[in-house]
């Protein structure tokens, strides 16, 4: 943590534009005040300050519009010009004290502590020089004191200086508070990420262990009792082992596809597919024929990757089987945007309004019953949505009345023209997402 002591309270780049706007306004007002005072009150000696004040105006205008500049030269330029103005006014403990306090506040906002003290030390040295020159009778130092009615100019100077300093400190405080809010949000996100990682490890461990335990148990049973088991029991054991192996393979594929999707490196072998044929093929692996109604007409051609389309359908159908009651219906319709919409509907409890986007986040599940937490790691829906978008479509949730849920996804129709895939990039056979 030693480096923290050398860091400014705020990021200067966040304050650069408003800070230099305040400098520009304050210096311009002071410039005009000098001109008016010099000609109206016939105090021409004040014109000597116009050049340094003009330098501040030019510097503020440049740094206001130029990112990446350093605040230190600006602060030292301001300190120099302010001390010239104080010398012109003449040694005054009140003015000097007020100036040092305000510059210390500005430095504390803009600079690390040591450099802030260095700025104040620089001003103290300049003030000491002006006091010495005044004692030596220098003509410029204290020239304003020799004129009459300096109260107006004093008031203008103090008002502008205090207002500018207050504005800078106020802006700095606002930025500090905003940084604290961002840090708090980042910390909360980091904690959530750690929680998600722990939940993921726990859920995946459970999900992997369950089929592995079944496969291991049935394998050991078959190895020890195969000669004595009736054929129908052997077939039943092998069927169970096959289903558990399938489940394990699907789970591993879901886990492995996430980093490739996030990196935009998932390869898509896009081809023209008969949607009805693919839906019936996947449905037969998830449902018995009596549990599912498919209303997709034959001959609907879509451009998609067969493996990824099966993954989308499998995740949606398994989700409907786990959470969707006792009726599942698959329907479809053509859209005017050159896509075909597929709806997977059920008569389950549905999804609360507040959770309709959360279910598409990684590792999220709804705890509305023991059955919903019995299986799965909360990856199916987010993966299905990302895959649909990677193939040029989308996936979203729609509620059903009075109860139930519909997950609808779209895919580009074959011969409907090349879809606009946005950030995923244009796909062609054998091309990776993001290429």
C-alpha cells in the first residue's frame, strides 16, 4: 500500500475539463477587471499583469480541450500569477493567509500530499521575495497601495479567487464521491463474482458427480453379476448408463462452450437445415411422444449450425421438462424480418416479472420449488440465447395467460439474405464467431 500515499485523491482526467473551465472564467474575469481598473482609475501599472493573466487564459483553454495533460504546470503557473497579483497589491497578511489556505485545498484535491505541500512552499517563497522587494522599494511591488480606493479591486479579486477555488473543491468532492460509488459497485461485483464461482464449483461438482456415480455403480454391478443377470435387466442398466453418459456429455459441452462464446471464437458450421426434422430429433431424446406436441410445419429451411441448434433445443426442452408442468408445445411462424420464430411453451408456474432477465444470466436459477433446484447449473438459458444470437437470431421470454411460460427463439430463414449479426460478425460455413 505505500504507492497509495503518492496518489492524488482523484483522477485528474475526470476533473480536467471542469477545472480548466473554472480557470478560464476566473482568469478572463480578472483580465477584464485589470483593464477596467487601469483605464477608469488611471492605474496603468496594473497592465503589467495582463501578459501573465493572458498566459493563464491560453493555458486553461488548451488544457480544457486536450486530454492527457498534466495538472502540475497549470498549478505552478497559477501560483506564479497569483503571487504577482499579490505583490502588485502589496504585502498583506490577510491576503497571503487566505491565498495559501485556498491553494492548499486545491493542491490537496489535484495532487498527492507531498507535491501539494511543494506547491504551497513555492508560493511561500514567492511571497517572501515580494516582501523583500517591497522592503527594498521595488516600484512594482505594492504599487496598488499607492492608489486610492483599492477596496473594489480587493473585493473583486477575493470574490473571484474564492469562488473559483470553491468550485474546484466542490467538483473534486463530487468526483471523489462518484469514485467511491464506483469502487463500492466494483467491490460488490467482485464479491458476487466470487460467490458465483463458488456456486458454480459446487453445482458443477454435484452435477458431474451424480451421473458419474450412476455410471460407476451400474458398471461395477454389471462387472460382478453380468452372468447371473437376466437380459432385460442388463439392457435396462445399459440404457440408464447411456442416458447418464448423455447427460454428462451435454453438461460438459455447456460448460466448455461459455469461454468460446465470450471470446467470440466458437466455430459455426452454418448450413441449410429442415427445422421440423431437427426439432423432432431433439424432442425424441428429451421427451416421450405423449408428453410433447410439435406444431412446426415440414419444409421450413433455416440457416444454422446443426450441433448448436440441437444444443439450443435441448436446453429449452430440458428446461420445460423440469419446470414446465405436464404440457409442452412447440410452435413456429415466419416473421417479416426474414427469420422463423420457434416457441417452446408450457403450463408451469412461469417466471416472475422481476426475474425475466435474470434467468438469462450465468448460473442463475429460480428457487420456486424443490424441483427447480434439483438439477442444472443455470447455464442452459444464457447459453441458448448466446448461441441463437451467434447464429443471427435471438431468444427471449414471454409469459402465458393465465399460467405458463414461452421461450421464443428466432433463426434466419434459408435464402432470406445474409443476416446482420452485429458484434458476432458475419457467419459463413466454417467461420468462427468474431472472425
